[in-house]
């Protein structure tokens, strides 16, 4: 490598040329474009060439001349570049840190670092890192050098494949910070679970060969890669070859494909999501005795149930049963409320079984009964069979 100022201003012109050369050199930071240029720089004697550059620039970093240092070995990746005269240029502490560190959680230097290895120093560091908490440590031939990671700096942590940033709090934080998005700026079709989360099944252990983005509910006792992740949704990321875990909030809904129904997170467990009010014991009554109705007495009736209809407001009531009769076919059996003279509905009779449904008109306490609607001379008796039932249908 030729010294550009020697070529530009030869000393043959006399002393003023040497003075001019030194003055120009003192105002120049010499760029070294690659590793070969650094090697060539090592052979230059800047002192005899009268080119006392105050700094050199290599790999996007400024290296300042350190007049007090006469011993540090040449180590460009580690932060020191030398010439043949013994001038030493040190990486400037004012330069921003490199983007990449290998790890952010170590408090003790690794045993066998390579030249150029960089780490973020965790809190309460010891050994060669003592006193450098939250700095970036870079290893070279002269050992560890440190640079502060200031507010706004970003680091890529290689062992996590993740970006971190340094906020005003001084605590290295995962992600890029707060990125405000305009309202409705993300369309549903761009979301991973735009129509709600779908899980294949609820399991205690991961499947052997999961497909990309397949998801499962993790249930207790979780094992393997899912250990300690109970009640979370596990989603496989094939790019990372790892499981990602989503923490559920109370009320979150997923569709369990294997179970065939939706599940809701109840705060401590996943339960079946209710799709309609369940039928309770008070909403289903069976009669186990046979009753006889005189068809010639309109008041003669079989009371199926006495029920508070307030709990059934807006829902349908179904009445079913069977009967035996003598005489002609029956067509006027009906479902009555209390002693009303007209049935709420006439029974639909198919081969001596009956079935009907109606909606209560109020919410008071009532008798719901089955009886004849009037005098039917051709029938002598109607026997309501061994059962009848009352139920709510959504």
C-alpha cells in the first residue's frame, strides 16, 4: 500500500513540504477498505513518513490514535490497529455498538471466545466483565473491550434469533419498542387466527411430527417441550423448529377439532362453550303412573307438572306421551294451562302417541295438563299411559 500523502507531496521540495504533509495528515482519517488494506497499513511507518493520522476508519468504525498505549497487540476485530512505528489506533468508544451479540444473559465471560465475539453483559457481572453491566463486550487479542449500549440502541441476540432495544429504563427489552398503528390499519385476513383459534386436540404432550402453524390445547400434566405450559395454546413454528405458546385470557374461545365443539377459557381451565341453556331437573318431569281421563267431563285432566314459567320465558315447552282409548279415533286431546277452556295447542296424534309444543304467554306459576277439549260421546275412557314428559327446547 502506498501512502497517498507521500505520493502527493514528495519531500524533494524541501522542509515546507514535510510541514505541509504533517498538517494535512493531522486533519485526515485514513480509510482502510478491507482486511488486505489493514495488513498493508501494518507495514507502514507513519512516524518516518511524517503522516501522523489522528484516526483510521475500518469496517464502518472509527479507530482513534492512542498516544499513551505502547503495548497492545494488533487486533482489528478486537479494536486495535497498529503500524510499523508502533502507533496504536483504538476503536472509538463514541461509535455505536455493532448489531449482533451472541448472548444477552451471561454474567461471566465464556471460556474460549473467538476474536470478534460480542456479548451483552447481564446484571451483576463478574470476572473480566465486572463493572460493565449492560455494556457490549467484544473479545480480541488484547482481551475484552466494552462499549455502552445507550437509549435507542438495538441489538440482535443470535441465540434467541430476536431483536432487543434499549429504552430509557436501561433494561434491555425484547422487540422494537412501541410501534403505533393507525386504527383499522391491519385487516383480519392478515392475522394468524383471523376467525378465532383452531386447535387439533387437547393433549398433555406434543405430537411427533407437527405441521407448520398447527395448534393444540396444552392440558395437565404437560410433558416434554410443553412442560409447564398448561392451559396455553401451543402453536408449532417450523421456521424456528419450536413451539410458541399463547396465554389465554378468561373468555377466550377456541374450536377443538377432535372434541367437535368450541371451548372457552374459564380462568383456570378450558370448558365447553355453552351454545344454549342446559335442561335442568326442574325443566324435565316424568310421570310414572297411569291416569284415566273421562272424555265427557271437560274438567277431567292429567296434570303433568306445576311449573314456574318465569324460568322458561321465551322458550318452547314440549309435551309428549301416549294413550289408550276405547271407541273411535281421538282427535280433540289438548294441552291446557290451569282451567282454561281452550287448549294452548291440540295434540298431534300418531298411532296413539302425542306430541306438541307451545310458548308460555306469561311467567306465573301454572298447572300444565293434558285433557279432552269437550264431550266426545263415542269414547268411554282415555287412559294416559305410563309416562308423559315436560321439557324445554331452545
